[in-house]
C-alpha cells in the first residue's frame, strides 16, 4: 500500500475486493485530500499491454444496477429510455438515490471518494461567480445555457418523479428521502456524470465505473485505456486461451453534450498481456491490502444487481484497464478525456492546463456584424452577408448562434476571412461576383472571376481559397479591430492584470479563481496571436510591438523564447529595409533591442 493511502482509500480497496474488482498491486491509489482528489501512480515499471485492473460491469453504478432502478424504469416507461428519466437524467437520479442511502448504499465506499469534487465545476458555481470569473470567456454563455436546460429537465422529469415518490400509490414503494433530490443535488450529480461517466454498453448505457474514473487527465498523454474484456478468465490466463478468437471494445468517456460517444472495436489479436509480462506476479488484487481486514459488507447485496431477469448477455463481461504505453516506477498513470481545450476541461472536469494546444477562441457572427455597422450601411451588410451564405459558406452553429473559431496559433477559420473579404469588397467587385453567381450558380466561378488577376487561387492540398489572396491590408485591419472587440468582453482588466492576479493565486485554496484566470489568459493570448497573424500584412513595426508584449509572458520555455527572438530578428531586418535611412534604421534597431530587455524576456 502506498504512503498516500488514507481511511477512505483503504475502505475503497476493501470494497473493491468484496465486489470482485481486481486492481494490480502495481497501482498506488494516492489520496491527495478532498481539495485535490485521488491520483494513481506506478509502484513498479508498467509495460504496454499490461492489464492493471478488471472491473465487473455489475459493479458499475448504472440505471440497471442501482437500488432506484424501479423508480427510474417506472418514470421512463417501457421502451422509452430516451424520454423522462432515460440516459443521463436517469443516471443522475441513481446517483442522488445512492447518496441518500449513505452507508447503506452498495457504493458507499466509492461515493465517499467523490465527495465535494463537483464543487469545482462551473455548473454549480453561484450566478455571481459565473458573471465575475467567466466574463468574456467561452464558458460564460455555455454555463448559463446549461443551467437553463438542467432546470427545465429537473422541472419536467425529476420533480414529477419526486412528487410521485412522496405520495406513493404502492405501499411497497422504494424508501425515499426528498431532501437529497433538490435542484442543487441534481446539478451536483450531473457534474459528476459529466466528469466521470463512461458509455459501458448498449444494455447498461451510461454509468459510473469505479477505479477507472480515478486516473487523472493529461492532454495527449494517455497511459491507460478502458475497454471490455475479451474473455472472462482470471489474470493468469493460459496462453492457449489468449490465442482464442477474442474481441476487445474500447469504452469511451461520455460528456453531457455527447451521449452517444464513439465506440471503437479492435478484433482478432486477443490479449497479449495474459500475465506473462513483468507484471505477471503482481497482478493479484488480494495482496495489496493485507493490513485491512475484510469487514462485512455495508449494504444488503440481495437488493442490488440486475434485478429484472432480462437475461442480459453482457452481465458476465468485465471492463479492463490496459496500459497503452510504458510507465516508469513512481510516475503518475494518466488517462485522457480527449483532445479538449481549457474551456471544455474547466466546464466538464473543473481544471485547466497551461499551454493547451487545443485552446480556441470563438468570434461570433454578431460581433462581426457589430464591427461592420460602424463602417457600412445596413443594406451593405445584409447584401454581403447574403452573398457569403449563397457561396455555401457558414460558421459553426450551436444554440442558434453562429461563430468562427480562432485556433491556438491565432489563425482564424477561412470562412471568417471570406466573409470579411466580401464585406470589404468595393461595389463594382461585389456586383461582379453577385452577377457571376446568379448566372453560373456555382460558388467557384465567381471566386475565379474576382481573383482572375491572382496567380495562386487555391491551396494545392485542400482546394480551398488561399489565405494569401484574402489578407489585404483592409482585411487585416478588420482582424485587428475584431481582436480588440473580442478582448474587451473580458472587462477593464488587461491581460497583464490577469497574469499578475494569477501569480498571487493558489490553485489549491482558490480553484475557481485560479482556473478561470488560466482560461482567460489562454484565450487572450490567442487573441494576441490573432493580432500578430493580421499584422504580417500590415506594419512589421506593429508586429514587433505585439511580439514585444507577448514575449513578457509567453516565453515560459526556452523553445518559445528562441522562436520569438528569431522572428524579431527577421522583423528587424524587414523594418530596416522598409525605413531605408540610417537614422531611422538605428531607431528601429534601438526599438528591437529594447524588446529584448523586457523583464523575464531573456531568462526563461
């Protein structure tokens, strides 16, 4: 047992042993406290292919296994799992009900590990905290919309079920405590489901998978993967059994906005680990808890299980945790929740990551129309927006809102560039394109007409319009204006203010402030990269200024520092050629050198 063990971890290990969950002795479950949670480290060298855990499906908390299954099935109705209390809403009721049972719940030891964890997710923050901490971020509107959806769901599905249980028609109704089923409890349950649930199979649907959900996330660094067991044998399965025809199915983590998470299937190879690797001697969950006696179960096991006699074929299957790469002794073992930016990580899991390459910033279509209103008449804007849509362009659409993504490196979507290009077209060019579109009915020929004097019309690889054709000075100035407008949504504090506040903040004692600042800063850095992207077609001096601002807080690694210095040297040479005179050249050189003297800019 690792030194990070605690009372609740020891209780959880005893519970796993009772329930038949096999956990390798090479895994160290470390309790970092309720503020941090559980982490999993390697007590021995783990090799790719090692099976480090097996979890029977019937030990998972689902709408099929919960003691509240009769409530859920009655509310959902026969064959209507997708309505009322089907899916995530039904699992939330199961989770609330098991929590209401306290120590009498079959999953009491498991649920104890999840206590207070949901408090870090924005969905359960107070309204004033959302307004203050998430202002301007990609999460502000999303959290408000989600709460509205959850409230409607609770009023239409959960509350009627509660009223029925408080006044049961059946004298043998399930024991029910309404104090555990308020709207706040429902939000807390949904946040846990968002951050921890998996799509198990067609029969069980979405469920909570004990042990599998304890592995922390690290972007692009998956060490272990959850999948269905290709066989029902013990750890020391013989090689002959391993060579039999088996199928392993990958189990996907599920998110509230993606109930039908993808499932991939790997067939034909069988399980190569089979206890023959270096872990063969340690893959015995019985040996890891000798100092903890197996005190009797907490609940009445006869009250649990499938309970409906459906004869489900999948009940005998196990879920396996399999290493997908080597992990050294003492290193933490990570799972991955997918390629998610900080907005999605904070929304679903309550944390952020520095320098997350999947971060994006959205620029709403409404913001572009607001920008254009200061330059053009309403008729001008409507006509050009209509032409853009007739060319079969559109932005991303969600919740009846259209927007455009700006990537981590500051590059906007081509659809946004085309819209700005058309919005800025002079009347004769617009008329020419409009006429060509009406005549030809093709989106490619009008673009050919407009760019007929350009040598490079399309990107060779994608067939899309080349950005070089679109990035005229007026369009780049539009991007600069839009970046400023988008940045203004964060309030009066500058990004420098946010960085200073982050330096004073503790990620443990004030998770909400810390991670909201991380999100704000990561998004605002993308907006500054968007400015640098736009400045490449305007003034090199402006780009140098932008890079000088970035270098103070973007050079967290020597790599970024070298990259910025290289680009500054190139820009200095460009400026020197443009200015021409010796005097101006010396001034430009002095400006360049001053950038290198920014605090913390040289030593990273």
